[in-house]
């Protein structure tokens, strides 16, 4: 039996990245005043930080890789964030270092979700939530399937479930030469990948097929990384209780869906 954690119920970015942004930003505020924040993001973290920055009176600048969906750029503009569209094809170590240097030159804070331990810690709490939800119906998770981006959410959730139940953790990444918003290949060097037991590769076309199948079976419009996670589950055909992490909904990806319609 499989259960999906629907993270698009989070209010700011309608994604799991609300948890990351909240933990990163409030931990920084506890350590002193924060005037401006610069962050590299391909979408949801930037939207979450832009929203929270408005609430807290913090200036926010988002550095985006070149292929970032237009919808993300438009939404950041609505939120009033400063947007820098870079020439980087993906967020790798080089881009992370570039943004860190930009922040240093401007006297801004770079939260650096790719290396900041608070990213990992934020999702330990998600793991606790999942444990409580499953135990309330008499279930224990045998397998967790989630996308690999920064690796913060798969590792944070996975580490908690491993410690409590011995849960196996499977990460989902784009197949070689493919780009799927929200997940990245292992060549980008995700910090917490050691918590992942196995990796499954999925193409963009397979991820879109997964989105369609979830929509037509369950009436839920999930995002592309969620579609990829669903397709990985179909490939693995797991037994026992499986938890799928659906990080966001599908509304930011209409342009991509249209290309495959």
C-alpha cells in the first residue's frame, strides 16, 4: 500500500520548500539582524523565501538557472523579489559559490540551502509527521521514495524513518541528459545523499506520464518531481507500506505540460 505526502498544502510556495525556507530564515534571524538575502534556487525555495521576506521586512534576491520555468519568474515578480536570471544550466557547486560571492560583495546573507544543516533538520520534522500519521492508522513505513534536489528533504525525512523503523530510502533523479524541475542529478553533489540507499532515474516524459496518471486516477494535479516519484514507484513495484513525497502541485509547470500535450 502506498501513501503520498501532499506538500502543496504549505501556504507560501505551495511546496515542501516552505519548511526549508522557514527554518533557514528564522534560524538566521535568531543569530542577528538580516537586511538582505541572496539565494540560488530553481523555483520553490525562492518563492517561499520571497513570501517570508515580505512578511519579515527582509529584501530578497533570487538567482535562477537559465532554464527556470517562466511561471516561477512571474510569481517572483508578483512577490516583489529581485530576480537575477543567470547563464547557469543547473544549480551546481559553481553556481552556489557564485551566489555566495555575490552576497559577500553586497553585504547580504546567503542562506545556502545546499549546504546549510538547517535544511536537513527542517525535514526531520516532516519525518516525524509522517510517522505519526501512519501510526494513527496502524502502519509502519517500509520504503520512502522521494526526489533528490538539494537532498535536504529526502535525507531529513529518510534519516528519521530509518532510525525509527529501518525504512529503506530510494531517491529519484533525472535520467542522463534530462532536466526535471525540482530534482537534480548526483553530479551536482548533493550534500546529504549518503542517507539514500538506491537511486532510480526517470525521464521528463516519464515524469509527465506520472503526473497524468495521478491526475486521472486520483483527481490531483501534482508537479513534475511528484510525477517522477510516482513513476519510480511504478517501476519498483514495492511491497509493504510505501511513502511517496509529492513536493508541489502542477500549476507552475503548465508550459512544460503543453509541450507534451
